[in-house]
């Protein structure tokens, strides 16, 4: 038995649209996107992205996909990704997931991203435009730790399962895992008899508000795609009773700094190493001079 997620019809029907406090399904929440003026939303995507290369996730089977246990990523042009996704004659699964289209602005047709503007963009600065494209694709049970997310269903339908941080006793993969914000167990195969879980089926044009501390697992129904938009928060009081999320955020920030300043940090370390070798060589020279 699943609980229903509260439904609203406008993002401003809730007072917490600046900093999300709970999830809401917004019926028709993204229906005013320009993409819905296109005759065929999938064909439009193919025509405009076909020559652009993206890293696509590859899974050996459906169970691996349900765990988001990515064994391999491959750089492929979108037209090849599309063909791999619709070809479901083998167990192997291809899924184009969590690709930020704003990173590909220089390769995208002019004004392409304007197709995905929503009402939320008038009130908050959009940080990311993430595309999820697949056939019966799955995202394992996870949470985001920081930003507010708005999942916008563009083509096909998608089923989302959600629960609050302390609704169920869930174990993370661990701080040093590449899936540190995912559950250890596969949500889609676990026994959910005594769990408190909310469920929503998103139709084309529906949106879902996801606060950072809400677990969620997502399952696409047939060929479909969604655009998830992310927004920075200025309210982090939810972290007070969720210390694991604080650690995750600090670690993410640390690795982001490492990545951004990798060359500078590496250069400093090399200089220190050279200086250390120089001092060591100088000490050895003095030692030999003393012996002689």
C-alpha cells in the first residue's frame, strides 16, 4: 500500500517554493514549456541532439540498473544512444541519465534550452538542466543532500517512489563509495511490506518537487524522457538532524575544490617535492663533505 503525494496545480500554490519543505506533484506544472508545442517531442530531441556525444550509462541487466550500479560508461553520439536504447533484444541496458545540458550550450542549437523554461525559473536561479532519457530506465533509491530538484516529465510516463529521511530504516552505501548517497539495497527488489512509501505516476506535463532529504527511486514506463531542473537553497536547517548529509556535502565540496584547482594543487605539491629533494640532496652533500 502506497501513500499519495500531495497534488497542486501551480508552483506558487505552496509557500515553500523558494526552499522546498516537502514534495508536491504539480499537475501540468511544465505543460507551458515550449517543448510541448513540438509535434513530436522525441523526434525533436533526436533531430537536435543527434550529432552531440554524451556519456551513456551501460548496465549488464535490469538488476544493475535498479541499483544504479554503473559498470561502464561510453561516449556515443545521441543518434547511436537512441538506437541502443530502443533496441531491447538483449539484457544489456543503456540509459542517458543526469546529463547537464547546460554544459553543452556551445554544441546545442541556438535557443534549444529555452524549450525547457518553467515558472520556477522566474523566481529562482536555475543551476542545472538534467536530461534522463531511456526505455524502462531506472534510477536507484537515493537523495540529493543539497539543491532543490524539479522533475519535469516531457514524454511518456514515469513512476516515482519517495519517502522522508527517517520514514524507513535505510543504510547508505558508505562515505567512500561512488554511490554514497544511494541505499545499499535495491529498492525495486527489496521487501517493502512494512515500509512507508509515497508513489506518484507522472504524466506528460507533470512536475515533481523533490527536497534534498527525500529518498526517491524512479522507474520510466516505456520510451520516455524528463528534464530535471536544480535550484540552490538558502535554507539548510534540515541538516541539523541529518549529520550524514553534512559529511556528504563537505566531501562533495572538498572533491569539487580538488577538481577545480587540480593543476594548482599538483603544481604546489611538485614544488614542495622538488624543494624537499633539494634539501635532502644538500644534507647528503654536507654529510659526505664532513666524512671526507
